[in-house]
C-alpha cells in the first residue's frame, strides 16, 4: 500500500502541492489526471523519494519515505519501476545496455548471462524480442517507450509508475501502449500508477481515477462515479477532454 498524507510542496514562490491525500491499494491501477502544471509529476517524484515534501509524508508499505536513510531508501526504490515521459534512453547505449542499466546500478550481483536472459525476457514481454543490439536512433517513438518499460520491469518491481506514457505517440501506438499497461498489470499483478492527460488512456487502463486540481486531490473514485459527478470542475474537465 502507498499512503500519501497532507503532502505540501513549493518551488520558490509557487505552491504546487497544497495538502494531497491519497491511498493506493496493492495491485490496483490508478490514473492520476489533471491539467498541465497541477502537480501530477511532482507527486510521482515524492512517492519514490526524488523530492522531499515541505510537510506531510508518503508511506510505502508502512515506511515513511522522508525518514529513511540512503540505504533504506534504495531498498524501497528497488520495489519501483519508472517509465519516464520521454523514455529517457541513453543514445550511446544499445537497447540491451539501456534495459540492463538498473541491474548494473543497483548492486545486484548476477552474472552477465543471467542479465542477458532477464533483458531478453523483459523485451519479449513488451513485444520487442531480438532488438537487443539496436540503438535508440533506430527505434520509433513507440518502440522507445517499450524499451523504457522493459527497463522499468527488469528488476521485477512491485510498483510501476508511468509518467505520461502515451505523450507524443500516434493513436494506434498509444492504444498499443495502453493495452500493454493493462496486460502487465494483470500478468504481473503489480500496482500501477499512470499519470496522464490522455483520457482515452484513462478509460482503457485504470481501475480508479484520482483528479488533481489546485494542488489537492479533487476526486478519487471509479470511472462511473467520475462521469456522474456534479462537481463543476470535473464537468468542465470532461467537456474539454471529450471524456
């Protein structure tokens, strides 16, 4: 379980998070939505301890992130896979080298043969078998996202964080990524947190919606409840996005 309690965060004179409260259950897929700049990505970074809150806290499986020392924080982070918005691949590395990076950096002591086997397994899982020797420049945008996802999966995480997974992709490729997110959630029984403004993606991937507005969680519930809401902010959001 992930618990986010009264989380506040400001950058210079701008208050981004104003008291975020949210609980994410084991094995669920939750979509965090909201307008650009509302704090969705900032919230993700707090969950894995990349940012420290001004006040409030995040707990992962009962451990308060901001109270952990470096070693304890790294142990918690090993439970997470993170798909960055732009895939964040290293152009000078092959696909295999990019995907194996978390294994090399984590200090996990495994043989090169086992590493190669894990990389091949994760690439096949995301539909990119036999692409190990390619460079990012040889990949389409959708393929880069899949490589980024394979890298997020290579340490067998319990939680996967997706930061705008379909941004910059055409509708067909976006649909393919959405199906992959859903399939992985079912096959691997992981907890998935999808930060997105793509409402078609929300429909296809999520068990629950959490909507951020003005630095707080304005709504948390099912898609049906979201659609039936009488909240004027939610009604306007639905109209703007054709949800």
